[in-house]
C-alpha cells in the first residue's frame, strides 16, 4: 500500500469520528476542499518560480502554510473558529478581479461548506494531508489513480452516480475523436472531469514546448452546475498540471438557445449528459418550441448540435430512450441527422454503468456540416464468459479493440451493420435498430414492453373491478 493510499484511508477514518460529517457525500466534499487548499499551496510554490511577478490572491494569514503546515499549530476550538469565522467567509467573498487564481478559489468556495465540528480531529486530518507533496511527480501520479477511486465512491453518496463515467468508455470516446493540439474541447456537463483529463492526456503527447502547453490549457473547457462535482473537477485538472482550470460553475441549459453565437462554438464536444433528469420549470422555454422538453439529455443534445462548429465533431453518451423516443426526441434526432453526419452508434451492453444505473446506453459519434447518409451500428459484446459488468469487474478499454480495428475499415460483421438515412426517416427517426446478425433474444423491444405493461395494467383493473362488483352484490 502506497503512503498516499495510507494517508487517504487515515483521513477517511478520522472524518468518520466527527459528528458533523454525515455520510459519504459530505465526507468527500470535506476531504476534497481541504486537498484543494493544499494542492493550491503547492502550486503557488511552483508559480512563484515559474510566473513573473506572481502575487497570491489569498490573504497571508489564510494561506495553508500559515495556519495548517505546523502539525503542532492551531487546533481545537480555536481552529474551528478560524475556519468558520475567517477562512470561509473571506474566500467566499474573494474579489475575482484580483487575478484568474482568485476567480478559481471563489468558484470553488461559493458553495463549499465545512462540515467538521471537532477541531482536534480537523487538525489530525490536516496533518495527514501535509504528508502529501503535490509538487512531486511520483506522488501526483499515485494520487491521480487514488483520486479515481474517490470518484467511484460517489456511487454510495445518494444520487451522485451521475458524476462518473467508466474510464474505459471515456478513453474509447476520446481515442476515436482524437483531439489535436489547438482543438477547442468542451464538456458541457463535465461532472468530475473524466473526459477533460482524458483529453489532456491524449493531447499532452503532442506538446513540445511551453507555448504548446499554454495553447492546450486555453483550449480545454468544462461546465458543471453542481458544487461538489465542480470542486472535484477543478481539483482533478490541477492534479493534471493545469494552472488555471477552465471549469465554469454554470448550467448551459439556462441560457437562451438563440444567444449562442459563432464565438461560443467549439471543435470537439465529448460528454455524458445527465439523463433521466428533469430541468427546473422554465428552462425549456430557452429553446425553440420544437425542442422544448424537461428531459435533460434531450436539451443537451439539441444544444450540442448548436455549439459545434461546422467542421466540429462530437461523441455523446445517450440512453436507449433517446433512440426510440418520439415527440420532441424525434424532432431533435431529425435535426441531428439533417445538420450532422451521425456516422456511428456504438450500442453498449447492460451493466456498463453498474452500479449507478441499469439503463442501457449508447455512444453517438457525429460530425457537423453534412447530413447523414448512412449510420453504422456496432454492438459491443461482453467478453467471453461475462454476462454483465459490476463494480468489481467493470468494462475494460481492451474490449474496445474490436471497434478500433473495425473503425477505419468498415464492413458488416456479427457486431456491425449499416442502415441508410432514408430507412431511419421511414421509421420516424427511430434509431433503436436491433443487430440483424444476431438471433433475436427473448427480450422484447421497449415498445413491446410498454404495450405488455398497458395490457397487464388493464387486466389488473378489470379484475379489481370484478372484485368490487362481487363485494357490492354480497353487501346488498
């Protein structure tokens, strides 16, 4: 077990003793804002050397090294008074005009809270964090791996499962889009930053000098509306070497669709927008009437089409419901196929997102600027001997070697088939097309399941009515 693993385990064990920290979500939030402060302090040491005339936006008495670095320093009630009455009020009101770094700190602390109540336990946590040197490339690499473990733990934090996309799926999507240095990359619902960090690692191989590095830092952006994943994402990007993580705390769906102009458009969008969610009342009125819905994934798909440059490309995770859905979903799919070349749909098997959700999902790849002529489908198979994925045995990136080998030399096979745009239009833009090379399984289509449900519901209602009639006759 590495020292970092031991340190993080120690932090978690200490926090469990504190009566103010209630559940995994609060524990993770508490741990990450403290880690952010330490990471920021370590980065400032680096910036003082590498950046000309760097000035810290944090008041001297609030700098980590001046209140946390001494393991025999402030503790107990005095420490908690300092945290609650000095540190948090000041950082929440920090003037964002001071510097870009001030803007990052303010965005992190706007909706972050201190949950710990016991100053002695708080000091013990600080002392564990101080054992990690985030300027050490070795420790930073180890922490990146551990950080992913922390993200996975969000599954137990209520409804936070939406924050994590399996790394293999993320890696595959980035590999296929193949972002290049200088491409503007956006994740409009970035969660904890998995797609962004994966894009960084992909582009980093192309960097040759500081100018290239600066270009990359200016071209990768994320938007996240919830405070905890925003904090996690900002910290994650700093761990990946970003001095000024461009992660904005916002909800893109709350801005009028017509306000998105040429200056907002990007080269690549890689995302797994929240699905199954419903936006607050009035959000849908920001969109043209033909796209109005409260379903989050549908609104994001319409917006993604809008935000892509005419030569832009996208890879988007969407549920089966988008493929076969009607009404607004139909109109958005028609818009997609009219304005973009929806060239590939990779159909993922059950369990890819276990234990977060059992909903079947797909990855849609499309290029803006030309209409769709044909759609290639690829049904991702389970590895031999596997019937489903789970927390202990998730999907593996090596499994996508099948798609990668097929990608540039496309031919129909047992997993791949092609359907014309004309055929899709005749189907009312229903994209839920089964693999013609596989034997039909015992599972009915979504439409058939819905019809079976309605039939069963009617039967139950009839039986209930007969029981009521019999009882009334007996009573009379």
